[in-house]
């Protein structure tokens, strides 16, 4: 019994944290700075608890819940992403002060749900975890203060989300009807022999649709640009970092059970990979709003991540896990700078970055390194991540796909360099005041820059971890 409790310790801790903020949300008035300080403390302790439990392994809840190194690595990434976003929530002016407690409550609940998602190995358990995380985000997105022009964002996100959930639930029912089980490990054994039947094909595609919706893979991406642009900056940062970790883990876990036994699944992933990379990068070229640009960038990066996943082997999964880890650091670095510059909560336009290197050299460097990483320029973690997923694809016989990926990476350089050009070379139309950077933000900027370079140069240390995590899938 005690061992089962230890296996569930990170989830149990975040449940307690959510309950604390549920109680605080019932109070009529609360000091925003106190709410952020205690949320940051709880998130920091949660990260320590998650790291401490990272070596646990076992099965829970009638084998519906699998705790292994793979799930624990992603739980650490989720806890880290949550801590970082709460760290950047001190200037939470984009959300009404009366909703700050609810904001932290929903963030803790969503983190709990995503931790459950990365350990779930049974379709109904996966569905419940996805819905719990999704409904938390549905409530966080429309919290934005004075956002009449984006008032439809929350409704649109909810309607698209519930449609994807309905499709996924219908797909799950078809898979259950075809295989007589909801356990993923048993489904992938029986499914290859059933792929000649329409019920199995439709069930698989509809089930995966719900997973790809979370990762914003083309053509399930339609919500991402509007939600990124219409949400408060901190909510967008959370969706772009922590939420993407859970979606990547779910897809890796689902495909990992097949152990390469399904060529049809691999072909399906190839098509989505090419479409996501190409569409995301081409549409990002014309964006003026930096959050919207990063939304289309995330669609392209979902394609890069799929390139590692579709290798359907330990090397490919290890590369995909490393890429997810690097993406979390690089993307958060960009969003931290956005949140600091637009501390009043407004949407930041690329032209507003003009002269940033004079207003705050450290923030300008952090943004530049984050964008260099996303573009795949050495010696950042983004370059190493792309190299690893391209190498995994070539090893599996997808040389042409790696070439398509390289072409797309070259295209992406253009719009990332436009942002860097604005920060370093453009003169502002009007003089903006210098940006006040406190000691904590300065330290976080240096940590992020150091992490991006360290992950890129000394990737062998992290690849040992990701390869061990990938092996635990099988």
C-alpha cells in the first residue's frame, strides 16, 4: 500500500496544491503577490517531489496506470514547465485580480491531469485525463482581462476541443468493438491483423485525432493560432510548454506499444509530419504578432517531433524525448521575454521589439538564443534535437523525409531572423523606456541560456537518460 502511494506521490502532491488554491479561490479578496509567492513555493516543492520520485516504477489501478522512467521524465518536465510559468506570473496584469486564485488552481489541476495522462495506458483512463486537462485550459483561456476583441477565443477553443473529444471517444468505442479491450498494450497486438477492416482503421484515426489535437499537428491545429493570440500571455506560455510535453508523451507512449508492427501507422505519421512542418513554417512567414508566429512555429515543431516518433524504435523515441526537453527550454525562454516586455498583458507585435538590445541586453540575448534554438542553429539544443530526429529518420530509411525537414528548417530561419533583426537592428519609432529586470529574472535568463547551450554541447549525458526512458516503453 505504501509503495502504491509513493508511485502516485507527484500526482497526490499536485492534488493537495490544487485543493489549497481551491480554498483560496473562495475568499472574496486575496493579495496577488501573496498568491504568486505561495504558488511558486508549492510549484518548487512539487518539482523537488517529482524529481525525488523519478526512479519509481510499477503499475496502479488494475494496470491502467504505468509508472516507469518514461512517464517520470515527462512528469519532471511538466513540473518544471509549471514552475517556470508561475515564476513569470508575478506581473499577472492580463488576468483580472479577482481570478488570480482560480488561475493557479486551474494550473495545478491541469498539471495533475497531464501527469496522469503520461502514465495512462488504458483508453478510458487516457480520455478522462485528457478531458480534465482540456477543461482546465478551456477555463483559463477566456480569463483575459479587457479582451473584447478576443472574446470568441474561449468559445472557439471549447467548441473545437469538444468536437475533437467526441471524435476521439467514438474512435475509442470502435477500437473496443474491434479488439474487445481498452488496454493499449493489447490493442496494438491485435490491431495489425484488423487493419483490413474499416472499423479498425476509422477507430484508430479518430482516436489519434484527439491526441494530435493536443499537440496541434496539422490538420488538427486550427485552434492554436487564435488561442495563442487570444489568451493571456502566461496562459499561452503554459499551453506552449507544459501542455505540449503531455501531448508528445501520449503519442510516444501510444505508438511505442506497437514496437514498429504497424506500417500503416508509420505512413499516417509520415503524411502528418510533412504537412505540419511545411504548413507551420510557410504560414509563420507572414505573421506580425509574435505569439501567433510562435503558434505556427509550434505546428512545425510538432512535425519535427513526429519525425522521431515515426521511426518506431528506441533511437527515434529517445530523439523525440530529447527534442521535447529542448523545446520546453527554448520555447519558455522566448515566452519569458514576451511576458517581461508586455508586462501589462497586451499582445506583443514584432515591431515593438525594436531597440530591445538597448532597453535590456540580457532579455535580447535570451530571446535571440531561444529563437536560434528553435531555428536549429548550433551550438544550441535545438540544433542537436533536429540532428537527432533527422538521424533517426535516415536510419529508418526516411532519407527524403529528413531532406524535407532540412528544407523546412531553412525556411524557418527567415521568420526567426526577422524577430532577431527587430530586437537588434531596427530603431524604434518612439522611444521606449528601459525594461526593469529584477535579480530573479536575470538569474532565470542566465539559467535558460546556459541550459540551451549545455543541452546542445553535452547532449550525450541527456541522451543516456532519454534512451533509458525509451527502453522502458517496451
